[in-house]
C-alpha cells in the first residue's frame, strides 16, 4: 500500500497522436518543455491533418479506461480519494515527493522513463510505440525479450512495477501494456486479491510488507477489445529493509 495521497497520471493520448506525425524521439526533457511538438512542421501537413494537429496542441485527451483503472487501484491501495493530474502539467521535479500511479509506457506517458533505470523489465522500440520488453538480466529459463506476435493481436504483454520516487521518499506504481487492452488487463490483475496473493507467491514473499518494490511481466489476453486475463511470466522482488 501507499503511504500518502496518491496522484494518478494517465497516459497522454494527444502525445501519442502527435508522435505519429513524425519520428519524434522518446525524451523526458522534450516532453517537459513541449519541444517535441516543434519537431513537426504543420505547414507541410495536408489541410485536414493540420486541423487535427491544431486541436491536439490546444486540447487535452485521455483514455477513460486508463482513468477508471487508476482510480480503482488508488482506492484499493489508499483510503483517501486520489488526485488525477494531466501528464503534460507535471514536471520532473514533481516526482521527487509523493506517491504516484503512472499509466502507459514511455511512448504514451514519458514520465514512465524517469524510472527505467530502476527496472529489470523495460520497454524499448520505435518512436511511435514500444515493440518489445527487454529483460536486463535474464534468469535461467527467462527470455531476453518479449513481444506480441502481431501488433494488434488479442495476446499481448504488460509490465507492472512498484518502484521508489526520485528521492526514495514515496512509491510509484507503473502499469504499462503494449496495447490499451493489455494495460487494462494488468490493472484488473492487480485489483483482485487472489491475483495479488499469486504475485506474492511468485515473488517468494509472504506479505506485501515484506516488499520495498516489485516487477512483474504479464501475458494478457483480450476479448472483444477488452482486457480479460493475465498470466505471470516473470517477476523481480525488492525486499523491504530490515
């Protein structure tokens, strides 16, 4: 559980769409400054596409499924109402204090990238979207990489990780799938007490208080475009200090 009010940071849907206009690199500083948007030249876009570009610059978009998952998780982990904040309104220094739920990989929520150095399992790939999960230090029998067979297949993968904030004074829960459905399935997995017990067993600990953090890779399946099931593929545990 978290130790203070939880701030929910949903994936930035406008950022996802903007990055499809050009080969915009994943970079936290570019996102924080808004410089990424200047890498696209709107005068070179077709008129209708230019209108969409302008709308993405001035409006805020988020995925309601993401918000639903994050709020349910925050309510499960902490009794006080969570605070929803738009990703584009945050700064890196904000993550020096407090507890957070961050939804989406770096391609949809660049703040995820602030914590990649703490992760054994992390996304890598092309600018427009992640294409694989990299296993930094594979254990015997674990694959070095994981990726969906087809980009839009019902079978996919997701990562959930509980890590430290930037000053190690709070917790950050990362939830990110290759697809929206995979992210949803990952969130649903964590919401069920029986699944959390399965996760504790896979991590080799008896209680949540025994953990300072964890990572889990899930294989997910979607039915009719909705995340449904999740299977534990690999885990890492960060034991609590004694």
